[in-house]
C-alpha cells in the first residue's frame, strides 16, 4: 500500500465553525503542506531564555512577545491565507472537550475581521502546527489564544498595508470587513487579492496594538461550540470512532500486576482462531492482531487465559499508605519562607489533610490508530502532547524524528495523563510489526482502570496561629507528594516498553517549578500572612504509578487551605466569608468572593434547617490564573452518609472572556468532576494489584447526585489578559463541600473522599 492522502488527516481535525466534520479539499491540503516548509526554520534559539510550565519547557526565542509567540514567533506558524482568501489558523494545543476550538475561532475572527465559520482550524499536529508542548494547566487560551490574538492582529495590519499600496491610499483610511479591505470611496479588495504582497514568514512584533475591546463583535459572545453537533448526533467525533481502509484491530495482553513477567504461553490454538492475523510477542509484551474488533477481543481473552506470569513486587498496605509515603526518601523543596514582625499568639491550630490515589476514569477507554509504511510512522492519538509523543515514539522504534508524525484526534475522556500515551505506544509497536495497514488499538475497561497513571495520593499538614483580634499571624504548611508529571520525557515513560525483551527505563520523576508547581501547586495562600513557611517533601519513589491529573497538587492544597480557613474562622468567632475578606488584599479576589456571597444570599449566623449546611471557598488557580469563589448548600442523609448538593453559586474572573457560555461550561464541569472526586472516588488496591478495575470498584457521581442547581456568575475584564479557567473549580470544590458538611453536622472531615462510609463513621464518633 502506498502512502496517500487517505491518511493525511482525520476528517474532523480541520475544523470549520459551521461544518466541523468537513475535510479539507486536496488542493487545500497541498497548500497547507507547501506553506509548512518555511514555517518553523531559522528561529534564533541559540541564546534564548527557557521557561518551564506544566505544558513543558520552552526556549523563548522572542521573550518580549505575548503568549506562545515567545517560542514560535513566526506569523505563518499561526495564520495562513491563500490566494483564494481562505484563512487557516494553527495551534499546537489539543481540544480536550474544553471548547478551545470554538474560542480560538472567535479569537482569530475578531482580530482578522472574518466570520468564524470561514476559518479552518488545525490543532496539535506535528506536521502542521507549532510545538506548544502539552495541553495542560489551563494554558490553552492564556498561551495559544494570546498568540493567535496577537498574530491575527498583526496579519490584519500587514494586509491593510498591502491593500494601501495596491489602492494608492494611506492605510489609516482603510477598514476591514468580512475578509475584505475597504476604502473610503467604496473600493474593496479581498484578503486573497492582497496577500500576494504580504510576507507572513516574519516574526511578530512586540507592542502592536490590538483592537479596542469596545469594538469587539465576536469575542465575548456565546458562539455555539463547533464540536458539539457531531457528538450529539453520534457523528465521528473521537479517535475511538476512526475507521480507515484496510484497518486491522489489535489488543494488548497485560500482566496481572506491576512488574509481573511472562513465564510461558502456548499461542498455537490462538493462531488458528477466526480472524487472527498475527500474534506479537517481544519479551513479556504480548498482543494480537485480527481482522475485526470482536475477533481481536476473543483472541486477547484466549491469550490471557493461556499466559503464565511470574509475580511482581508487592504493593504497600493500602490501610497505611499515607504513613508509607511520609516515610519515603524525600527531596526537600522550600516553597515559601517569609518572616515578618513577631506578634503575640492567642491560639494555634493544626490539622492534617489527605487525598487518595484517583483514577482518571475516562468514559471511553484509551484508543489510538497507527500506520507504519516506507519507514514512516503516523499515529492518530488523543494524547495531550503530540510533540513529546513524537520524540518518545521515534526513540522507541529507533526512527528518525522526521519519520514520525503524531496527529491529535479528540478522545472520549481526558483531563490529565491517562492511558492515551500508552495506547499510542501499543499501536506504534504493533503497527511496526504489521507494516502497510492502519492498526487500531483500544484498551478494555479493566486495562484502563488498572494501568493508567493515577493521580497521586498526598498529605498536607497545616498549622496557623491567631492573635487576640482573630487575625492570622503565622502559617506553616508541609506537603508530601510524588511527582505529578510523568508525561513522555523519553521512551521509557511509555508503559508498554517496560515489558519488551530490551525494556526502556523511564526518565526520573521531576518537579514542576513554582509558581506553576506540581505537588506544591497553590500551596501558598493568597491571603495576607505576615509569617509564612511552606515546605514540599517531594517523593521520587512511586509505590503506585502516578502522573498528572487535573489541577495537580492544587486539588489537595486548596482543599487544605480553604478548610483550614473555615477552622480558623470558627476559632476566631468570625463569619467564614468575612474572615476571608479580612485577610485578602487582592481586589479581584475580593470581587469574586463578594459576588458569590451576594448571589448566594450568604447571611452570617443564619438559622439552619436540620441536616442542611452551607459552605464557602475561594482560590486563584496557581495564584496566576482565574479567580474563583463558590458557595454551596447541601443536605445530608445521616443513615447512609449521602450528601445531596442542593444548590451551588459560583463567581469567576478569568480576565477577557472569549465565550461566556464556554466559561460557564468549564466551571460547571469542573464543579461536577471535583465533587465526584471529593464525595465518592478513590483508587483501591491490595498488596498484589489494583482492585478498582471497573465501575463497580470505582464509583463516580451518578445523575441522582448531580447538584440540583448551579449558577455561575462571570466578571468580564475587557482588554485584560486571558486567564486560564479550565481547572479553577477543582480545589475550592472539596473545601466548600467539607465546610458545608462541618456546618451541617459539626464534624470536620479532612480525609477525602467525604461521603458514604467516611461520613457515616464520622457521624457515629
């Protein structure tokens, strides 16, 4: 089989607002491929600065430029316009269900003066887009959106200058509308007509003004999400939906536990099963290839039954896992150490907060499609980082980097380092043994739940002192956490490579430096604290495989801070909302607290209904991004430990709002996801293996537990920088639930999850 354009793009990767499933024409593909050759060359990286965030480490070729233009400053890396006037926008970020496709179309359309539906958007493709590392940490709009916003404005300026030269007038006398340049006398030229006189292969310039926010027509409006129609109608929306000519199906066979090795297996009977094309074995790595998915599953089950495994090392006792973690060797990281004037202490409180391991629990098990032919590998994947994946796959298969292309296709389930990278490695390994045919690999549910990298278990200790007036005069915090970043640094980070006859060794675990942070993310309270000490005990040894889960350490650290603030407010005999305002100077933080409290109808010392409670919490995500405050009312069924969320009122400030409905979607979804973690979820294991390998062993929020009412109120800041909003709700949500439970019952729960047996036990004590 020859390489051809059947495999160039997955149909929904080039997105138009009105027709998200329309593939680009062949001529359009040729235009995009042809324009790429000049887009990523000659960058002055020799003396560039470097910046490390959760998205990765980037050389800043142009540090004075905004957003991701710092690392990819060429305009045609972001914006392309052909002779027909077609606009193509490229982003290295991937759509993970957050709606960034829609937001980026709005951002580009606003500055270019074109209709969003006329723009083709290409996301996260190592053959077509700039390298923006991982789509993580709420960086998409803040970094990539800012780059597109500024690049589009500069491209529009260049088009105006070209149009002025062609029309013989001053550029200041021209305007733009619907992809055309219009002179005062009515003459007009399309962008396609003037682009021939424009060199887009140049670096963006710092300081070029953007449009006045008062003139915005697209940014700030509720443009319908371009990805929703296909999902609602059952269209081909996810990598799990992909089907290609000549495609075969494969299934890996996993060991029963970490470190188990294949002792023996008889494959003779499986070779003769219907539809079986090939059995792949390399050391303890075992997989089957078949002509359809069901035949692959049957053969996988037969191989699993025939395999005999040597046991791996024992896992720690789950009953004492937090004690085990605190005893592990630690790399000591001082996060904050600030000493002010000593103040008399009236009382001191201390508390310990914990979270368990958490499973991503992607609704659709991880999936990838790979094609290997002519010594080139193409992988369609729902990874959050196509460029790091390309590097890892090239190392794994000893291929030149330029021979590997990774194309992002949205996956059914995400928000962190789930099994997406590992299943792509499966697909690549198996495709390498099955050249010339696309190989589709989809994990089974028990493989997803057992082998994904889990969200780390953590412990946070807090200690604080109050003076006689009820003001905090001292705050100390200690954090014990494994890494929150085991993403693909090398081939050894792919779990399937551990089983090969010549296995790869994972790169050592690393921290993410503050102010982004990993386990220590959001560990520095935003409140006014004259004396502050925060210490991170970073634990390189991992009893359980862990990596990134949405919000990283901010989930536990904000839970601890905002729970402790309520405990301190009670000790100071002060209303929790007023106590926060007394200790907060940041005006934007104060605004969201006041708005949430006002819209909730928060009343200090209000009479309570039986078995009902109210709570409040606040944070600014990473102390860098969106401000978020939340108030909640709950009811409790004491006999069962059930917590019903009666109503939620939230307020958010994420700077300039691109799509108000999109922001509300993100906040509502974050509240529900975090409430599910906080009330129900924990990964379970025994001393041999992971035991929460299906939905019965890993319960998540069901429709009966969804909040009865959620209100999200927005504070728009036109002209202000975009602040990432995708993970703003994760940390405050467990705190507001714990605070409401304490308000309802008088019992302070500090160990997650909060509901069910944990709450019943607390109420019996």
